[in-house]
C-alpha cells in the first residue's frame, strides 16, 4: 500500500489531503443531516402522537362542555317555559351537541397505540360517555313533560360529565408531560450529537493536517535525497547511486534523466582523460627529441671550433683539415674534404 502511494504521480499525491478533507466534510454533512432527520422524527412522533392525542382530548372536552351547557339550558328552559316548541327546538340543539361527543371520542380512540397510559384513560372514558349520553337523552325526553324528573337525571348526567372532564384533564396533563420529556430528551441528544460532531470535525482536521505533512514528506524527502546526489555528481563523483531510480512518479523520471546524464558525463570524462594522457605522452616524446637534437648540436659546435683552431696552426705538428662542408644531424657529424 505504501509503495503504491509512493509511486503515485505528484499531482495525485497533492490531491490526497484535499480529497481526505473533502471526504471528511462530506461525512460530517451527512452525519449532521442524520441528526436533523432523527430530531425531526422525534418532533413528528410527538406531534402525531401525544400532542395529537392531547389536542383531540381538548376537542372532546370542548364538545362535552358544549353539550352539558345545552343540557343546563334545556332543563332551565323546561322549568321556566311552557312553550313546547321552544323546548323541543332546544332539545334538538342539545341532541346535536351530544352527537359531537361521540365523534370526538371516536377520533380519540383512533389514535390509540403510542401511549398506554392515555389508551387506558380513553378506555375508561367509553362507558362514562355511554352513560352520559343515555342520561342526557333521558333529560331531553323528560324536559317537555316532567321538568322535575329531568332535573334529577341531569344531576346523574352531571356526575358522568365531571368524571369525563377529569379524565380528559388527565390526558392533557400526561400528554404535556410526555411531550416535554421527549422534547427535552431530543434536545439533549441533539446537543450531545453536536458535541460529537464538533469533536469529529476537530479530529478530521488534525488527521487532515497529518496527512498533508505525510504527503509533503513523501514528496520532499526523495527530492532532497536526489538533490544531494546531483550535488555529488556535479563535484565529479560519478560513482554516486542516485536515489529514486525505479520509481514510477516524476521523481523517478528525474532520477532516470540524471542517471543518463551521469553515464554520458562519465563517458565524456573518460574520453577526455584518455585524450589528455595521449597528448602528455606525445609531448614527452617531443621534448626528449628536442633534448637529443640540442645535445648533438653542442657536440658539433665543439668539434668545429677545434678544427678551426687546427687550421690556424694553433696545434703544433698538425695539418689543416680541408673541410669544405659539414652535414650535421641530431646525433653525429661527418667531414668531407
């Protein structure tokens, strides 16, 4: 793996650190999105669960309060009015209001499942609603003919009404408590995840810096080694082994080019040394030949001077040498008469 990384081209090595940071940022973004979705799921669960049940419980309580208010008005009207049509009309309005209680209770039952406590309360409400509706219908039926009995059944309906209001208040209280606890837990979880996200971001930044340093070392170390080898080569050390040979990246290309230059330079230096040796040898031979010629010329001059003295009679009992010419070379002479 490391060898494969070291053989990457420099342009790809330079991209490692930015690629790592981009991947880290992408991962952090995806994780933040996950946190947001998880938090939204909790909010949706609260909204569609306990909050919806609390809302339906409030609607049920409103409906039962409305119906109970119509019952009170009906009984008061029946006790104080003798107009049968007015009492009958009031009874129809009361019956319509009572029908809304059943609708609201059915809607509340439809949300059963998320919370067992609320489901248990809704289960307790069903027989109370049935009893309340039964007594309320009796109140409506007797309001036209027997207001006193209507008031008695109204008192019985009022007990069911009080129990139902108490249960709906319990639903509202439990729903609020559950909602607050879940939202607080969701907020605490989000805060914890935010801290974790921050820690991951710091760690990713540190790792990115380390990766950058590592990549820079991968690039700089062989370049420094190659630079030292090139300096030795410039100083004339052709036996230096250049680092980086065999690599598949740009450093290997440079090392190969410098190695070719080294081989050609070594060959050129060898040829120049051989040429210099040959020139030195030929110069030595020429110098020795010149020395010999100078030595022969000196001898000839000495003999010539001697002959001149003899011709002048400077040597007793001698005869002049009738030399008419001399042929001199580098090593001897001849006299011809």
